[in-house]
C-alpha cells in the first residue's frame, strides 16, 4: 500500500465521524436551548418528565410548609375555573391556574408603583424576584413561583407533552396556595 492509498483510506474511515462531530459542535447552542422544552428525555437510566417535575415541586412545597404527606387536597375554595377545565383539558387547566398566580402577582407588584395592573407587568420576567425583594414572598415561595412558571411554559410551548389529571391537580393546588399568599401579603 502506497502513501496515497493509505491517506485515501484514512480519509474515508474518518469522514463520517468527523462530520458528525462538526455538526454537533455547530448545533450545540440550538440543541441546548431545546433541552428544557422536551417532554421526555431518556438516556440510559436518566428519564425526565413533566410529572416528575410536578411531584418534586409538590414534595418541596409540602416539606417547606410543614405539612405531612404530599397528597393533593382540593379544598372547596380551590380555583373552580381551573378545576372545571381539568376534565376537558389538563393543558387549559394549568394555564388558567397560572393566570391566577400571575394576576395576583401583577396586582400586588403594581400596587407598589401606584398604578393599575397591565399586560406589560404580566410579561415582566423578573416579577417573582421583584415580589421577593418587596418581601411579599420568601425564598422557597420564589423558587415555587419560578418552577411553576417553568412548568407552565413547558405546557404552553410543547405540544407533545403528556399531562395526567393528577399532575394538573397538583399544579392547580400549588398555584392556588401561592396566589392566595401573594394576595394576602
């Protein structure tokens, strides 16, 4: 085998692996941006799902409030509009529950500025942090606010997400408790 044939064989053998590495390198930012929007990610033993995130958040909220087991209790005062939507669409119920939190947050935040709540305030990405700075919510409630917002965003932007009624009820109950706290502050 001469040098030219050897070089040709090396190039043939490395063409696909090098192309794949270059492609992944060029597309790394768009791939990283898509990861939070995934419904389900499975790699060996690693599996992430919406329901796991809801359960983890529910457990954190339950532990921080000092209540026993993390079961979903729907009180008579629970957001009936969101619960009414639950039987038709879990996605719509979650969106409605988040609107309740967002409305409470914008009303309280805008009251500090002496103006009426508006759509600009709802779109304010640091609304939770602002409420935290104003001592309306504590550290744990800020984390809950942020995680509920992330879950709501996943529901709003990912069409193929699988939502069961129990997870949606958990989201609704947590959102209602947070909204009540914000309104009462």
